[in-house]
C-alpha cells in the first residue's frame, strides 16, 4: 500500500480527484493517510474530514525560519509513514531540508505547460491570465518532481488543451482542471505506486507495465 500525504492550500479539487480515483479502483493499493494544509480556512480540509483523513494545519508563518518549518513537515510525514508527498494546490515553497528528505518522492501539479508561465508568482489563476495575455493557442498542465525552486524538477507528465477565442481566465482554469489536472495527477501517482518512474538527471523515464 502506497501511503500518500497530500499538501493543500485552497479548495482541494485535486485532492478530491485523487480520492475519487482511489474509490473507483484506478489507484489500487494507494491510500491518502494525511492531509497538510497551509491555510486553516482551506475547503480542502472539509473534503479530507468527510473521508475521515487526519488533517494538520502547518503554516510557514508559524515558524521562526524555514529550517524549523521543514522539520515540522518532516516530523508530521514521518508520523504517518508517508511514502509519497503530493502537492495539490499547495502555495508555500518547500525548503531544501524537506525536499532532500523526500527527494524524488514529492510531486506537484502546475497549471501550465512548463517551462511556460511558471516560477515564483505563477499560481492559481495567474498562469491562465498570462496565457490569454500572451495569446497562446494551447496550454495545459504539468506534473513534475519537486526541487527547492518553484516549478522546477523533472517533468513526469504533461497534457495540452486548446485555448478558445472566447475563453476567460476562469473558463480556461476550469477546463485545464477538469480535462488535465484531474487526469494526469492521479496518473502520475499510479505510475509511482507501480514503481514505473525513474529519474535520470532532468529526465523521467516511464517503464512500460
């Protein structure tokens, strides 16, 4: 059984997608054993509680420095014997200590086709606003392993969607979530759980089943 710790900051739609894929059997031998929120008001907390998943609010601003914050996160994940950390709309930057502890075992979903519209400040609806401002014809989402820098780390999966002429940032965000994020994040978890991912430098190799 793959023990997953999910980290959230907002509504938790990607958390919901993971839980739904566990329920329907897509994610066999996977279990979300804890949810960590950076925000005590995040609706994701209610989603987790409905499934009776233990939730902890661990906020960066509650600690005097990044090292203490990292240690609190590590201690929490160790308490639940977490094997894979999933960032599902988590808006805080993880420190080097935490990333080192779970190297190649932290994945993140980002709402753009990295390296476009990513990095510090590109979160939530902002990548979609920038995609429309730039006039791109396609956008999408990326699942990648996490490094200490924002939206860096080897890419696991990407999927594109067309940008429509009448799109607003909100309609584009919704379509990217529904058609891409809710599909490729659980798929990356499945591949990890089956031992089919290997990292070679900047490249992630996916072994055939």
